[in-house]
C-alpha cells in the first residue's frame, strides 16, 4: 500500500515543514512505502518540499498559479500511489475538483475546525464570505473523499457532522501530531526562581496570551515568563509593562532548547474556546514533553491518557500554574521525557495509522 501525504502552503510554515520532515524520517525508519511532500511557491532547503517556482505576480495571480501548479503536480504524482492523504485547505475549489475526480484514493486530512477558526481570525465581509464558502466547498471535499483523518477525535466528529447523512459511516482515523523524540536526556538547568515557557509560531487569539497577561497583572508571584514566537504589537506593548515577561520573538530549535532547559513548565493554548474547541494535540506540547517540561493548558490533549501526570488542564490562573510548577520542580526532566514518549512518538503513531489503514485499503482493492 503506497501512500502519499501532501500539503499545500502559500508560505513556508516551519512547524508544518518540521512535522512532515519527521513523518518522512519515521517512514524511512519503519521501512514502509510512505512519501511525505509539502508544496511551496518557492524553493527551500527542506528535502520534502516541492517548489512551484512562482516568484512574481500579484496576490490573486500567485494564488491561482500556485494551485494550478500544485494540482497538476499532484495529478501526475498520484498515479504512483494507492492512497493520497490530502491536507485540507479551506474553501479551495481546485482541491474540491481534484477530490471529486480521484475520490477512491483520497483521504481528507484536517487539523482544525475550519469555520470556527476562520471566524476567530477574520471579520466583516471577509469572515462571512470565507466561512460560507468553506461550508459549501469543504463539505464537497469531505463527501467526495474516500475517508477522513483528523488530529483529534473532536475534529473527526466535527468533520463527520458536515457529511451528508448517508456518508456518515465514512472511514475515519485519528492521527495526532507527533515528533521524532530525542535519543538523549534533556539538560536540566532549572534555578530557584520558576520560569515558564510559552511558544507559538504566532500568538493568535486562541493561544490566549491576552488572558495570561491579564492574569499576571493581578499577581505578585515571582517568576519569569518566556514568550517565543510572533507577538502582536498591542500584546507586546503590554508585555513591556511587566519585567517578569520576556519576549524573545521567533527562535530556532537550538535557542528554544536553551531556554527550555531553564524552565519549570511549558504553557499550551489557553483560549481554544475561541474557535469552539475543547481538545487539541499541539506540536509544542510534544516538544515541551520531549524536553522534559510538564505542560499546563486550558484544553484537553486527546493523545495523552487522562491521568497522565505531566499534563494538567486548568483555568488561566497564575496561582494554579505556580502551584503546578512547584510540584513538578521535584520531578526530573528525564522522567517526564520517558513517560511521554509512547504518546508523542512519530514512529509509534505513524506505524499505528498505516496498520489501521491497510485492512480498509485491501477491502477496497478486492471489491
């Protein structure tokens, strides 16, 4: 069973590229016929990227050229594979047309609740138009695809709810985000003052940074909060008013690891309710745990056991975070890393997905 997992990105997203590189490396180690590719407008150094070579043009022209190039490439490439895992792009007519023509091969892959997310990051006419288009076009993709894949059970059930009634027994799989775990123990440079790490490629509203800053403002606790990622201007100005908060901006993995070694806990999303979600499996949670950082979040993590001791769901409450961090100070980072590995390992989760899909594919091929 030959599988192609592919995604289209209008701009290089380091998190998505890294996740897909890990997946390809895991497939090689597992010796399964699985290819991972991300399609981008311009060349990058990533071994799993494919470039459209689109360097000029206005926004509309680039949008159309990129999609035409991607789906022409995908049309040719798909002939070599039995299954196409196609990461869903909201309201993309090119995607809908491709899936309609190749429905017996395609599994639609979803990483979020599309309409609630659109509604949380846009406004006015754009918000209404994009959300309405996704309701129609996204439903077409889902109904025509052979199956669907979601990174959480919540997402799978949401997408199933968009299907026509006769389609709701469609094959579906949960495939959580995961990483290639480190082979070495994480360094432990924790000091006497608690330090917290909050990472996001961009602090969108559902990260809840505004809620955390408001909670901090009303406390006298001594700690350091490290913010890594793109912080909106208004929130950055608020950060400058509190010496306990350090804004690092976007950093590479080596710099994040140096900060993580000093930290007591990592902080995950604090406002997923803003896009109607209650559970997630963020990549940063996996990276925190692999670095030996217990995690505090305002959401459930669907891939971790409910009684997993190094992930705590709670309110946006600095005292609760401080209490959790103090308890975790007594635990070694190595113990956290070891305990988390079975649930965050890309090797384990890719093997599980491939094994689960094989009987379904064999059933289809024998009909």
